[in-house]
C-alpha cells in the first residue's frame, strides 16, 4: 500500500514538471489603431451673449459630431457645435479634435446638469450654475497665474472651493502646464485633465503667457475658446458690475511673430475701454501675464524702468499701455509671471499717486492698483524679492497661493490673497473703494495733474 502511494506521488510530481504550451491567438501583423472617442478636457467659458456659455472638449479621434446635452426640469435639450483638428507642432505631430458647442438661451442663476460627446461616447454628467442676470449682483472670482502640471500647490484648494460654490468664475492669468507643448503636447493634455474639476463647473477665463509661446501659441489658441477672441488672444467680457479685459502682453516680447498684433491689440484696447458704459459697469479690471511693475530679483522686464508693456516698444517707446489705463480709469490691473504675490499702492510712471485721504490709499485712488498673482505653483518654484522696497510696493509674499476677488457693489471691491502653504489662510486683505469711476487725470509726459 505504501509503495503504491509513493508511486502515485512520484507520478504526480513528474506530471507537474511537464510544461504545457499556452493557448495561442493569431495576431495580425498590422493591428488596427487604437480608437479614442471618449470626451476629455471639458471646460466652460462665457459666451458672447449674456445668457450663453461655450463648452469645449477634446477627443483623440474624429467623432463626426459635437453635441452637448443639457438636463433641466426633467427634460433633455440638445445643442450642436463643431470640431477642428489640432496638430501639435512637436516631433510626433500628435493630433486631436477640439470640440466647441455654444449653450444659448440659458436661464440666469440656474443649476444645470450636462454632458458632452457624440453617438460614439459621452462624458460624465457635470453640474454648473449660470450667472445672475444684469449688473446688480456681487461676483466672486479666483485669479492666479503660473500654475503647472507639476507642483500645482494651489490646485487642490481651488478645486475644493469651486466644488463648494465659492466662485462664479476663474481667471488664469497665463502660463499653463509648464508647458502645454511639452512632451508633444501630452503635458498639456494632462493639465487639461487636472483643471477639468474646476473648468467644467464654472467659466475658466484665460490670457496667454510666455510659456504658451511654442509654435506661435498654437496650443493655447486651440485649447481655449474665449468670447470674441477668434485666436487674436485679446477680448473682453462683463460679469455683474465689472468689465473685464484680457490682453496678451506677449505681443511685446515675441516680435518674431510680427508687429501687427501689437498694433491691433492697442487699437482694439483703446476702442474697447472707450466703449464701457460706467453707469452699468463702473469697474474695469484688466489682466495680462507680464506685470508693469515688480520688485523681484530675476531681472525680468518688470524689474527695469522701461517695461515694454508700460512704456512701449524698445527704443521708439510706442504703444505703451500705462497711459491708456490712466486715460480710461482702469481700476485694477492683475498680472502674473513673477512666482510671487505683490500688491502696489495706486501708481503711475513708477510714482505713488496720492489718494484724497493719505491714510486710506485705496479709497478713491487716482491711479490704477496693480496686483501680481503668479504663485499658484509650478516646477520653477518661487521668485524671491530684492532687498530694496520701493514706496509703491505695499505688500509682498512668496507663499504659494491665489487671489480672491469679491465685487461687493458699484463702489467696493475686496481683494484677498490666499496662502496655499498655510492651508488657505488669508495673508493679504484690502478693500478697493471708488466713488468716482472714470479717467485718471495724469499724463506720462510731465507726471502732473
């Protein structure tokens, strides 16, 4: 009996040593390409009419349809748009299809659920809330620049606050992903995924920065669809009592792309500012990437006296923008580029302009107030400040963070700087008060009233 059992065990062990071949499948030498028709990178922007929004997304492959489905009051409403193929300028020339649909005739102050896609596939269902109608309400926005795919320290806090309904819109003041064109555009794809939790819920408004320069800003122009932009990279829009103006400071630095964009933007900007009805939109807030003023140590243009955007093109000093800001009474100018936060006193031509009450410089100021908010977080880390502290620089911080803008009414705006390093602590807080909206009466020639 024992001998039989041992023999059986030896037989089983022998069989275990036999290697049986895996089942095989015939694989064609030329397998079909991967198909990626699922929507990604969903983001909103304000539309060209007050009751509209545009929604943009991407698919790797062509779908033949660009459809947004809006769910309201138990009904489904369909909107159709169009798609354009975008080919990245990198070595691999990766392509994708950018879809844009305009959602029109939306109800104000209304919560909608929506999804985007085609008969080949649909996105998740997102939720958004439209803005109130008219001018007599109090918008709340988050503003920041220089947020990258890597080291995006502020992003989790902003994602949570958007989910909590803290903001009506976001303004990204240039420099995205670091850089969108990197890795043949794949870094840009990942960044668009990162901001989707924000940008699918509230309008994500933008301007270009120097890190968007590749292939004549092609990634920026393709991925973001702003109202009335038409790839010019300058536009304006209204939210409540504020007229917002987005400009490209990069025209002044990438002159290899030509002088005409500088001239076209300047001409448009003067016309746009002159057209603002200050009885409806008393506040004017302008934003662009590179600041006119800064006190950092990195030798950027804003550390020099003749900043290009401020005084004009080199040598000839044409088409400078600071005088336009004065002539049309721009209340607040928001910049980024420097990886820090800096708040200025009312300033013109590198000189503090006194307010009626010297103890309250932000009460009825006689010049624009400049804010630099470029510390959202990117792979280039912080930009330090120099030891000198000009009298026009009122507050500085190198903390990672972002800016909150709360428009209380026609005369009061609150500006706060949030530190992401201090878990959302407010480290700077001012009220900008203006009872007399309109031109500031200073001239850059003699700097006199």
